[in-house]
C-alpha cells in the first residue's frame, strides 16, 4: 500500500467525520420548522438522487444478488433509518454540541459488543477506558449538578446514547455481512431504504405542507444533509475502509465532536458549558484508553 493511497483514504475519513460532526447543527436548525420524519424523507430523497446520478455518471453496476437483499435491508434499517431517526428526535431537546460529544461514545459499545459476540479480550486498560467514558457521559447529561438521576429524565440524552449503541451494532454487522458491492452502490441502496421507510410518515404528517415554512437557509441545510451527510459521508467512510484497517479509520471518530462544537458555536450561537467540555474530554480520553492496543 503506497503513501498516496493511505493519504487519500485518510482524507476520505476526515471529510466524513467533518460532515457528520456538522450534521447535528444542520439537523437542529431544520427541526425548528419540520418534524423529524419529514426531515429524514427530504434528506434521504436528496441523498439517494445524488448517489443515483453519480452511479449513472461513473457507470457502476446496480445489480445485486437476491441473497444479499436481506443484508441490505438490515443495514439500511439500522445504519440509516433507525440511526438518523433517533438522532433527529434527540436533537429536539438537547444541544448539538452535547450530541457531538456523546456520539464519540460509540466505540465503547463497539468494544463491548466485540467482547460479547466476537470474544475479543477485555483488558484492564479497556475496562478503565469504559469507566472513564461513562463518567464523561454522566457529567454531560447531569449538567455538572451531581444529580446523575437526572439522566433518567433526559430523553434526548438517552436517545443519543441509544444511537451510539445502534451504530456499534450496525458497524459489527457491516463487517460481518460484507455485502460485495461498490461502496457507492451500497450507500445508494441503504439511503433508498431509509427514504422508503420514512415516506409513509411524511404523508401522514402532511410533510408537503411543512415545506412552505422552510426558508432559503433551511433548504441550504437540507441540501448539505442530503448530499454531503447522507450520501458523500457514508460513501467516503466506506472508501476509507477499503484501504485502511478499521482500527485506523475509527481514530478519526474522535475528531467529530470538535467539528460539532465549532459549528454549534458559529452557526447556532450555543454557549460552551464547562461541564460539556470536561465531560467530552473524559469521553475522549476513555475511548483512547480503551482503544489503545499496545502491549496488551
């Protein structure tokens, strides 16, 4: 593997994480005008259309074997539909910056699932990392009040944590199923599945009528979410995995909260709470500690 290929793969991963980090800000901005289902229908629709155009332009084959259809359905439901719906719902009640910190908790669940289902060893270092990250989550969700029982009443935080667990399950299945399709074609089918699943709710909630309330800035956020977050980011993340080991690609996840925090401050004018920063650092250190495989 040459240095140029590694550099390109690293750039793909970095762009994906940047887009995903900013996505929390754009999602929260659009949710001021439309409900989560309507947002997802528009987002998946734009993403699917963009990917289809790219597939036609670059002449990728769309053919898929029947035996792989259940795999695509599972990945589309978990990685796109459920994951994005949970996050969009969570952002109705929590800050985008807090969502960015909490999403970095996902590797901890991945380690736990690998221990349970793949029988990977759970060392003392990994255990310490998990405990550190959990303390960070509690600090963010309690707002520094010390009343950690508040977590049980904060549905938005619980949903955000649930989305990290869902992403871990999706990641394990993505590796396990290994659907033999080009990354852009796989992403297209997943995005289309998400669009089809949310379309009935869009009709029920009179989504077309909600479009009248959208301003130019909201449409800009929607285009960003559809093209760069739902389409390009998933596509580039898969391309990075084609070149680099999964462990190296996962390191870029630690940069996602930084992108979210910067965008939330600049675009949503969110205040930077000290407890969120300290809690985020705990999560960051915990994940790094749990992922460190030296001398294990």
